[in-house]
């Protein structure tokens, strides 16, 4: 992801806000990067536009919030906020599975590839709280010291 300048600081803080449900307050943001099979530069023109539309539809359907989306000819960057019950591999499986199925049916040229996406991906979590803050919070709960360690 690009570095954040002074003008972008407010935007970044807005993106990193806590979300709420009736029983939870959370900030589960994932940065994903994935590529087409053989890193072919096929994500251009109408395919790129349709891919973006599909990713946005899927996110809306599941109640996920897209914080940033960048589609390059040979890879996709997605920064997304999801509810805490969604594990990263399931989020990406939903996105890659549906986009592959739909795009390959709508764009026959993609059938030249054995599959649209590789099975590989990169994921990183992003949030506002450091490991030390979490450990301090846990230690303060109930007045007892927590014996576990949080590794950064």
C-alpha cells in the first residue's frame, strides 16, 4: 500500500474506524493481493470493470466494506473490513470463486487459462491497536495478570 501523506491522514483515520454489531465492537481489516494464473495480464478493459463490479457486489452481499480496491493487469489489491466471524481464507474464497466463475462465463478468452486465479494469495491484517495495547487490556481485565504472551 502507498505511504500516507499529511493530506491523507484524515482519510486513513476514517477508514480505520471501529464497526459495531449488537454484541461486538470490532476492526477486522484485511489487505489481500492475488494474481491470475501464470500472472497473465488479463485484468484490463471490460474484464477489469466487470471484476470491480463483481467484487463490490460480493462485498455488499456479505456486509463487507471495501476500503480500497486496485486492479492492475496482473494482480489485485483489496483492503476490506469484514465482520469478526469471517476468516481471511473464506473471504477470499468467496471473492475468487464467484469472480472466476462469472468472468470465465462472460469472457471466453479467459478459458485459455486452466483457471482464472492461482490458489496463492497474500493477506495482512491492519488495525489501530498494537500487541502491547491488547496485552495491557487483557491484563487489566479482572485485576489479574495475564500469563500468556502476544507475539508481534
